[in-house]
């Protein structure tokens, strides 16, 4: 039965508390577009994207009008382009970036993700060329986003890739210095990257995904904050319960949109990513939720604990509201995209060190952080290595999206506009990890990666002495132990 209270509550969430569906993202496999002739491959890529996604934007707009739910972005994620670049090693992968940008313009989407490489265990054909081309690709395109996975819990951390990505991030910023270094804002470095992430800049269509799929990312930090404000003074257990119930309602909205888009586009429904994704709009902030829990300002002692509670409660509430949950799913802490974090960074309440601690319990990592323009590539690589280590050891996704503000110093500002927002340039520890980064190699996977291993204890070749742990395996048991009498081996064995 339709409950009028629930309807009015949802309308209020949309009108006054910034509830929205952040993105409908269509994942498209390009594996059947691989060709050793790059011109033919690009033609296949363009044709397939335009054929599959031609109605994506219109469908999102129709659903938004019919249900009254704002759908902010329509996006596309494709197979990591390094896999296509491997077939034509003599040519620059930038051609693929340009054709992705053209296809995005043709179908009208906001972003296309998948200019990506997965190098957590080493470089395969196509990977190195693509990574080398990222700065140029992001400087000559508007809608293309890039990601590189440099580590995982199962594989460890590829330190050669870490060193490379420090240089690539700086180059991406330098080539777009006249546009507030926007190139680096469209590039993210992952550990444990998910294959079904609908959010940019890290979205790509994993090799294990179907030919095409619809994934939806929801948002609603303002809704959670409003619910906590209405609850007043309550204990922490009650706070967690309120967040869970609110996350359930938010995720049901995403589930409705995802199912409807899947049906209308005749594309399988993949997942709902139940992340709380903030915007620069006042009131639509994850930091404000933490402050509503009782912090004077985000970044104060206790911030990591509040964020851990929030992230866990969002997952518990949201997972019951959707048939398939995936992606990143949790709470995002992108500094320039969150009004509360912008304020905390400006007042120095929030530091890069504190943000790193927070990434151990949130759903992603160091996100949309502007750093001084003279920060060296080695320091950037050191930050990536630290963040990847947190993800690897804790079996969670972590990421780094840093923007070196070329020509600017700590305390000055960058302004990207739109959902990417604006914010202060944050201080970075100037001590160099250059010697460590230059060592290269691979940080081994942690012990918790060995989940499929079983250790078998072999019996000794001679009977053990009385009192030993294996005494019961031979003849008469010792006192207090149950008798064990193995059958003699067959003569035919």
C-alpha cells in the first residue's frame, strides 16, 4: 500500500535536502572492437558507443520528469583502453581518447570513463603506452576520465607503477595549468579498483562484466544530516540506526531509477552504488553529517570514528534496499566537492594527514585535493604508496586524486566549477621519499591475501614419543584421549 507520509517525505528530501541520483552510468564492453589497425578499432568504438548509448540521456531525462527525481549526470564507462591499445603498439593511444570524447559529445553524456590500465602486478602490452599518454589525452579532451589500478590485496603494490603515476599526475596538471590543472582532476590512481564503479573519474567497465550494463550512483548527504538534526540529542547507537534507515530510503530511490532505466534501454541492471557523494552546494556535505554527530568541525579528534560509524551504517541500510549493491558504496570525502570540507581545509582544521587517517574507514581515499604546484613527483608517488598500503592491508578500495596547482602555493585556491567545486591548496610534508620510490619492484601481498590456502600437517615417518601432540595417531592413546585406530594400508596400495 502506498503511504502518503512516505511520498511527502521523499518530496521534501528532493526539494529541500538535495536528494538526487548522481549518475546513471552505462557500462559498455569494447573487447569486440579490438583491431591491429587503430583507425578501424576507433571506428568500431565510436559506432558501438553511439549504437548502445544513443537513448541514454533521453531515458534519464524522461525518468527524472516522470518520477520527479533529479538525475544529475548520465555517463558511460568502457573497457580499459589499454586492452585495445595492446593490439596496435606502434600507434599513440591518444586516438582512442579523442574518439571517446567524440562519442560522448554525440550521445550527449557528461563523462566517459575507461581511459584506464590495470597494472597492479605488472605492465602488459598496451599498459605502459597508455599511461605515458594520459597527460596528453586529458589535455586534448573534455569528457574523458582516466584511472590506473596500481595495487590490490591479492597482488601487492606495483611500485614501478607508483613511481610512474607521480610523474604522470604532475604532467597532467602542467599541460592544463591554464585551466586550473583540470587534467589531474580527471585522473585517479586506485588500489583494489572495482569493476562496476559508476562514479568518475574512476569508472571503467571490467573484463568480467556483461556486454553492456546499467549502474546507478545515488547521493543524499543532506538527507542524512537533516534526519540527524531532527533526532536531536540521542546516543550513538540511535545515530547509527537513523543513518541506516535514511540510507535505506535513499537507496530505494536509486533502485527504482536503475530498474526503470534497465527496462527502457533493454540493458541488464548491474548495481546500485549507495555512496553518499557530496556537492559544493550548501547542505549537501558529508562533513556536515560528521559535525551534526557532535564535532565542532570536520577534522577534529573523533572525525575518523564518526566517519567509520557513518560508512558502516550507510552500507548496512543501503544493502537491504537493492537487489545488487556494488561499486564503491559508502561515504566520499572529496575536499573540493564538499562545502563542509572546503571550510575545514580553509580553517586548517582538516589536514592531509587527517584525511589519510579518514581514508582507512571511508569508501574511497584522498579525493580532489589541491596541493602546492612545486610538489615533486616523488612526494606524489609517496602519497600514492601510503594510500595504496591502507587499501591493500585492509582489503578495501583506496584511491588518490591529487591536483598539483602549478604556479600556486598553499593557502591559495583552485576553482573547477560544477560538481568538481573549488577549494584551498593544502600543505604537503616537504620531506622527500625519493630514494624509497626509486627502489622500484613490488610490495608483496599481505598475509590476509592467502585466503584460499590450507596448510596440511604431515604425519612423522616414526611414531612420536609419549606425550607428544601426535601421540594419538599411533597405537594406544595416552591418558584422557580417545583411542584412534587407523586401518592398516592395503597390500595393493
